[in-house]
C-alpha cells in the first residue's frame, strides 16, 4: 500500500532542472502576481497611476538619465559659472587675438582676444534663462487659453482657433527680425516676450484637444451632475488629465527656444554685445573661421549639446507618458 504524504497540498512548479518543486499556496500566489501583487499594481495591490508608471519607466531609460545629467550640469553652470571659469567674460586682450589653447584658456581666444572657455561657460546662463522663462510663459498662457476654449467651446473656441491660425502664418525668424529690430533694450526679456507671443498657439491647440477629450469622460459628467462648479471641474478633473501632452511638447520646445535665441542673436536682433550669448560668439567667430576655428567650434558645440539634451528629455518623457507607445 503506497505511503500517504502528510505535507500540505500546494502548487507544483517546474524547477527547470527536470523535476517538480512543491510550493505552498502563498508562494504560488506570489509567483503569479509578482513581488508587488497583480501586474500593474503597486504596494498593497493598489493600481499604479500614469505618473508612477511614467516615473518607473523614466528611471530605467538611459536616454532620460543621460539628458538629465547634462541638463543638471547646465543649470549648475548657469547659476554658478564662476565655479568652473575664472575671470570675466568681458575681459579681452587684443594681443591674444585668435590665439590657440593655452594656460588658463583651454578653448583659446576669439578675434577680440576674449577667453573662449569663459565666454562659453557664461553663455549657458543666457540660453538656459531664455529657454526656461519662454517655456514657462508659453505653457502657462497656451494652457489657460486652450483649456478654456476646449472646455467651453462655442464662440470662444472659434475665436481662439482663428487667432492661432493668424499666428501660425507668421514666420518665426521673420517675425523676430521685424519685432526685435525696433527694441533698444539689451536684456533677455524682449526676446522672451517675443517667444511667448509667437509660441503660445502651439501649446493652446494641444491643451484644447486634451480638454475636449477630458470633458467627455464619465467622471466629468458625473461631477457636473453632482453640481460641481466649472472652476472645480477644470482644476480637479480637466487640468490633471490634460497636462501630460502639454509637458511633453513644452519640454521639446525648450530646446527649440534656446536655438531660436541663438539664431536671433546671430542675426543681430536678439541679444547684442556686451551681452554674453552663444549666438553672439558664433556670429563674431564666423568671419575668421579658417584662421581660428576653435572660436566657432566651442560655442556652437555647447549650443548643439544643450538643444539635443532637451529634445532627448522630451522624447523620453513622451514615451513614458503615452500609454500607446508601451
């Protein structure tokens, strides 16, 4: 008579070594649901939100980590440029005009005898300031106008749509040449104001489409049926669910605004000397690129790396926030 087993019954899982392995019920449930419970659940079996899923994906994305490191370094350089560059970016010596790299000047000197390394470091402050301020202004103005138009619709939506069509018909560079050529201020604020003026229509259309989609959801209809005010619905239900595409577009646009500032400064209508800007240095180094290519290489390389870092960050955020790309 076969001997009866006194062990509790449990799940049997293959060991991968040619034989079975007895598991208790709790261990089997752990294998089925994973360490955090069922798939797609967080601690204690709670479902993860879009933002927690996005943050988990971003932490595992090498593109996001690399671009974040570059951006953090740029922000540090913008806030404390003297930490890695000694001297003033306006201190020039014509006797060293177009000289190559040397002690205290690893990037050499430009046509005016200015230290290219120091000017490249201090130029990051201008680019980051213009990019961040312009992006915040564009995102705020475009989100408010587009969200209100998408939620209320009617004549307000039609007016905003026709207004954005007008702004989209204006070439950005040509508009900058016309508007900024009459500005005498030598600060970054006219350039930022111009970017906000011509940049908000793109964000407004994104916010409008997101608001139209969100207002049709059942939870918005239920909140309206329960007597919630329009302001409460907009702030508590529409905005949190419509902000993701705005963040993605704004992050990518930040690099575009940095490039636009350098373009306008290169053409002579953005920032002007004695301001320190990568666009100004590229414009000044262009005539003697054959004799002193280093004066053009370093500011243009810094500009390219900065714009690429923000575009890579935007792509990584887009991939993490868009469920259709998973």
